[in-house]
C-alpha cells in the first residue's frame, strides 16, 4: 500500500507514505519521474530532513528521495520493536518497489550506511550505485555496545519547541553546521506529546539489536559502482576506514570531505553533493565497472 503525490521539478518536496507489514513509512520526494532516482537513508536517531541542505545541489538532474527509517521521523513504530538491519533493508526494498523506482542509487549515512549495505547484498539487479557516507564496512563489538548504550538513555522532555531546539545537540557533538542548520533538523525531529511537552520523534529501541557484522563479503560481490565518503575530521570513521572499502571491493571509489565531521551532509552539504553528483554523473556516461579512484 502506498500513498504519495506526483513529484514536480519545483524544488519543493512532497511527502508521502508507504505501508510495509503494518508500519507506515514516511518519505520526502523531490524532482520528476524522468530523472534518475537517488534514495537517501539517514543515520540513527536522525530523519529524512537531514538531507534538505544537500538535495538542492542535486535535484536539477536527479530525483532525490529521503526515507524516514522505521521508528524515526514521521515513520511508524513497529509493535514488536523489530529494528533489525534485514527488516530495514526489506523496508527499503518495499519503498523502491512501491514507488516504482528503477536503477536507483542508494546513499546511506552512518547507521543508514549499514542499512544500505544490507540492502545492497540482496538488491543487485535493482541498484544503480551505492554511496556510503561516514560509515564503516563493519559493525565492531564496540559500535554494537555503543548503540545499545544509546538505547538506554532517557527520552528528553522539553517544555516548548523553542527549548527543544535550543537544547538540541548532535551525537557526536562536533559539527561545522551553523545554528540555522541545527535548528532546522531539530525542528523536524521533535514531536509534541499528549501532555504538551516536546520530545524527540525517534524510538530509542531502534538503537539496539545491531550485532557485530562484517559487510566485506557483500561488498566484494557488489555489481554496481561503490563510493565511500568520510568527513576529514570525522570522529567515527578514521582515514583507514576508507581502506576497508577498497580492500573489500578494489573497484570502489573513496573521497574525503574537508572541514566536515561525522555529520557530513550538515557540515558541508554542497561539497558532499558535488562529490556524490560527480560520481553518479560518471556512471551515466561511462561503462558500468570503473576502476578510477579519487581521495
């Protein structure tokens, strides 16, 4: 089941929903059906509107869509708290099918990168390109424990939306983004409870259940082009993290974004869009399996 308006080239996004196994998944859609589709997946505890500052730099030639993962943003919360990577990947596949997206490129940031790689392992015929932004080619024991610890944090409560925006902090906190960018993602990430207080939209249970995993075998058999990007000042992905992708898939392309921490699309949206755009543009003008690299 899906409910979505026809996208236009006006630059104003439309919002729609796709229902998957009783969970209503929310997405934002820019562009037109004639443009090659690109589906963006946000990180843990984030939401689709984190991509708002990047999309304008690509929407002139790509149909950009951003999905709220289940338990995040304006998507529903599953009754059984099923937040496994395979379930997220199945959601992505269902959204792509419902929206009739052909030869779609998938871009995943942080936890969304894990989802994207899980999806890519089973979606080869439908995937035009895979872009991983500040994410590793594996989930370590340490990362798994960190995500579980985040689940146990208390859900914050704020007396007003203004207070919620003022007290909003990224995790990790380091960022080059200006206050207007942080206010934007905070505003779209808050909801008002029945008692009148404001809190974060996402379900903290979504942060648990991510066991250690090595994505290298799946990346090694990937048939589509692969780009791995990190923020040059990232606290999450060291420079050596990019070599994991090249080791797993020698055809992969890597890049670093200067003056960017972990939240690259907030810190340097135009530059990240330029790198992603150049990579995707090359796929439309070159043979499928390129060996060129940069970064």
